[in-house]
C-alpha cells in the first residue's frame, strides 16, 4: 500500500495545483524520494482510470502536466508512461 493512497481522487487535483501555482518548482530540488512517490502515484492512478483519462480532457491535461513535471525532473518512467498514454 502506498502512503496517501486514500487520497487518490483528490491527489491528482492537489498535485496539479501545486505544480501550476509554483512556476519555479522545476528549478528547485525536491525532498528525497518525492519523484519516486509521485511516479508510483501517477502510475497507479493511470492504471485505474485509463478509460476516464482518455475521455475527460481536463483530467488528461492534469495527468500530462504532472508527467511533464516529472520528466523535467529526470523521470524515465514518466516519459515511458506518457508515451503509452
């Protein structure tokens, strides 16, 4: 079980808002393992909601924004996930 997994529904909006409101976040170093936990969260979210992501443009935009952020942080996993989406 992933920590915070009870917040899956709210987590996408929460992470998206943090990324959008903090433009300089791409330049800052994150706390250890932040990228790892974000990768795990977004991977699980996409696995569970793949059909909804394909249909709902606003959710797709949020998922892609988070994946792009992770890619900018050097996440190879996020790059592969984005290519499959």
